[in-house]
C-alpha cells in the first residue's frame, strides 16, 4: 500500500496513479495536521480500514498537490558516508563506525509540493538522494535480525547539505532541506530494501545512480546502530546516506529523486531569500 497526504484531500491511498481519500474511513480527527503520523500511532485496525477503502472511488493524482507524507517526524536520523563511492568523492577517511549518525531538524521536512530554499548565495549547497526508512514500531536496542519488523515503510529523501564547516546537524537542518515523498510505501511491498535502484537528477542531468545493495550500513544495521543510541519512535525517519554524484544546486534548478518500487518526486530550488554566507548572525 502507498499512503500519502494530499493538500486538498488529506490522508490518501495511492493506487494506479489515482488518490483515494481514506481520512474519513480510518477516523482521522478533524483538522489533524499530520494524518499519516496519526495513523501510524493507531492499532492495526485503522490500517486495515485504509486498505479496505482502497478500491472505492479516487481522483487523479496531482503530484504537485502532495504534501510530505509525515509533516513533522519525531526525529530525522541520518547516515553520513554510507556508500564507498561517496566516501571517495568526499575524500572521507571515516564512516558511521567513526562518525555515528546525526540528526536533522524535523522542521526541515517538506513534501513534493514544497520548494528547496537556498539560505546562502555564495556557499555550495548540494543535493543528496537517499532511501528513507519510516519507523512503525517503537524500540531501543533493536537487533539486526528483528530490525525490519520495526519498519512501517519506505520513502524517498533528499538530504540537502551546505558544504561549509559547521556540524552536519547545522548544515543539513535549514528549513526545506529534507524533502520526502512522494508517499510511504508499506514494508510488505518492499521485501528487500537492500536491492533498490535509486536515481537522482538535477534539471534533467542524471547525477546519482546506485543500488541500496551498496550501502555500507544496510537498513537493518542502521536500525540496530541508531537504536543503540536512542529510542526509535513511531514516525521517525532514517535517511540511509547518499551515493556518489552530489553536486551544487542553483536558483531555478529542479531536483528529482526516484527509487525502484517507491516512485519519485521533484522539487524546485529557489535562491530568492539567499544571503551572503558572511552575513549570517554572529560574525
Ligand atoms: Mn546524506
């Protein structure tokens, strides 16, 4: 099942290019701003109702009308340096074994209808296409062997990154720096998250093409590692890291990320609020 959030129709199931509103049948509270996060916190019955509603009705899918499937995840955990080819291009000596994982601000999340806003006019800011894991069952000290049972589903993530000297959590936490979507594909439709082709292009130029088979820490190991540090909560998102091919974004670009079995989406890039790097506060 593919579950998303449409700006006009709220919680939707996506079937064959159509969106089927399911908010009413599953009982999403009126005016709830994060209906899919609400659904994840319910028992299995709500999910079964969403599944049962899938064949009834539907409207044409308008990609630009989709919001982030989860607007405010409790946490966005991200993996640095998790493909060997990206490690080489960044001339990195270390991986997660030395760096651990880092956190991105939940307020950096946008959806397919959003726009990446470049904060600086004169500092390199890159795209990073990544597989995103959505946690469905809370846990701490989760073993690799049990890890995938904690996954609700998968989504595409762009981990937008300023290439300056601050810690990763700062460089990657600007508002709009975590586009996710276009929806969440439930884990039952992704039997092996370690065998997915990923592509990322910028304004029609293919920059990244990889398989999640090349992840240094695969999904299960990332869950074991991250949950050895912090409790994983329902709705947390883990960005699994990016392959080689990161590159600078400029005003007017369009970034597209696509993952096998999950679909894809694109978002524009704007520099209209960009300031010179030297004008940031505190200098
Ligand atoms: Mn990344």
